[in-house]
C-alpha cells in the first residue's frame, strides 16, 4: 500500500509552482502525490494546466460569495472532497480567514518570495531592491492567521545583482521557488518538519547522509531546476 501523502494545491494564477510540485510528484519515490487543485479564479491558467494532466480541479469564485467566511467555507468543502493530508498554497492570492487557517492548522503550507520575516506581503522584490539588500530569496512556511508570518520550514537564498530590476530579481527567485517548494513539501510529507505550537520541529535522524538536516538552501540557478533529477530525486 502506498504511504505517499495526499496533497491538494491552491492557486490563483499561472501555477508555475504547481507545475514544479506535480513534476516532483511524478516520481513514485517522492513522498507526496498531488490529488487535486482548487482555485479562487476561474480563469487561472494553472487550472487548464492541471486539468490537462488529469488532475481534479475545483473553482470557488470570490465574486460568487457574500463574504470571506462564505468563500473560505466553499474552499474548505472542495478541499475536504479531495481528502488531503496537506494543502499547499502555490500563488494563492487571497488572505485566508482565521477560521479556515485554524481548521487546517499544521496541514497548510505556503511559499512566499522573500527571506521571511523580511518583506512580507505584496511587492517583495520591489521592497528588497528599495531596501538595498544583497541577498533575497523565498521561504516555505506553515500558514498562520497573520499573513506571511507562520513558522518557517525552509528557505532558499539568491543574490541581488547590481542593476537588478524587479522583473529580473523575480525571475531569479522564481527559479529558486521551483526547487525549494518540492524539497520543503517532501520534508513535511515525510514528517521531517512538523508544526508544534508556533514553531517547526525538525527530525534530522538519518539526514546526515543526505544534506545534514539543512533547511536553508542556495540553489544552483545555472541548472535546469525543473528536471526530475533536481526536483523529485533530491531529498534533503
């Protein structure tokens, strides 16, 4: 019997991180399987991508709901139909209600394009350039009611280059996201990173022969990080 964890993915747009997770999960050795995709945007390109690869998809259009609570109730019902062990936010652009977060506590993870706690919220790349930092990146964290403030699972660092535009920096960070998210999801699916109160507890037993239990990475952005070898076969 398979021991892979069931993962539902929530998106609002193109779904590039969804694609990275699906590519990783296409390897039977990967500890999680994607079981469906839920979106608040009926026109999200990621829905077409997922449906074209046989994934169940569901839409809860925010405009069809009178309140955030009502919208999140529909999202919750769609997720429960998929019976996931974990839910991965991959470019989901709505702030979730406290009740929804509480219902999925310890099972809800998100990726954010900054080295949290720096540059929370929108326009993180602009914030980084304006602050003059030399290192930027992305973070995977458990979701808390406060936006982009949940306990950290893993982070990846990339350089901020002289003359970087927001677009150039965003593209560099996105490549790192595509590598980091499958790694972080594998850590959670295997129980090597779990939420305990307001902190993440790491089980590093047996990790020495892999990567020493690290949860901070500096990806080699010169390689094709969407390959099965990098995404699916690399387990920290």
